[in-house]
C-alpha cells in the first residue's frame, strides 16, 4: 500500500521520470505523442485509492478527528497530495465512508418492506449497531453531526424517515407506545451508539446486543407504561445535541 510521493508535481500530476535536461529537441524530453497524460492520470487515481484506503483504516482506528498527516503517511504520499484530492476533512470522510453509509440506507429499505413494524424496527437497529460496533469511523459519523459530508446528510434523512415510518406503523399495529417520537428514538440510539466502542473493547464484540434489547423494550407498547415525562426533543434540538456530541 505504500508508495513514494516525491514525484508528485504541484499541479497534482505525477512525474513519470522524464528529466528536463535529458531529453532531445525543443520538448525537453516530453513525449510528443501525449502518452504521458494517461500515465499521470493513472498515478493520480492510484494516489486517490491509496488515500481512501488509508483514511478508512485510520478513521476506523482513531475516529474522525484523526490527524490527516497520519493518513497521508500511511498512504505513502505527502500532505500536499492529500489536499489536492480532498481539500478538507469532510470531503475525505465523505469519500471514505460513502459505501458504508449507503449500506445503512439499504438496511433501512429492507426494514421498511417488513409488514410487522416491531420486527422491521428491531432488525434495522441490529443491522445499524452491527456496523457501529465494528467501525469507529462510521460510529462517529452516525452518532454525531459533521458538516459538509453529503452522503451523511442523505443517510441521516433516510434514517429519520425509516424510524418515523416504522414507529407510525407500530402505533397503528399496537406494538409501539403512542408517545414515543422519532427524536426520542434517534437520541437514545446516538447516546448508546457512542458507548459501543468502549463497551465492546472492555467486554465482547457483541456486548451491545443486551443494552440495545433493553432500549428497544422501552419503545414497546404496554398497558402499564406511565406517560413519558417532559416534552420530546424537536428535530432542531436533536440536531444541536448531535453537534455537541462531536466536541
């Protein structure tokens, strides 16, 4: 996975090895056929792929606030190359985790297709927490709010709609308590999700299943359940809370 970055040019292309003093003619050694351009494009693509691989590894190990120069070193390129491909952290995070976030939306789509709302909701949350327990970077993304990550904005909206739809269906089916809101569920999931890395490190990889089961049980309709105290969070308050989680 390592490669040297010393041949990168300031314009973002890579030096293919032709020296300005060793070539013949007015071109100073440049390939007049234009064959050097595809090579430079291949080198640029290779650098980008190396950066994405390294970014996912480092963010997963250290979280989304990991130093970017650590990512560049692991990819075997310089900081300048990293910033040419990804001008800011959010752009790198977006590219590195887009596939995982898309997978979360796929799990949401499958949950929506389940007729029984309780089965759909609990199955969806188990799928989400399976990822949160194994990928620190995705955990940070899903349980906080990071500005400028386009794929994250899409998955948050999709996640909100999935939970909202399943809760509404469950209320009609009598399996979910009528006073639970989407914001109640999302806040509780974010709070538990933040604890998952420490929990699994200190105990076992699937230790999250027990607290998640207890949390889900609190959403279940029961004749003896007392009304929930205090007003529910508004969508704006939930968003502000997730921002504070990232501090």
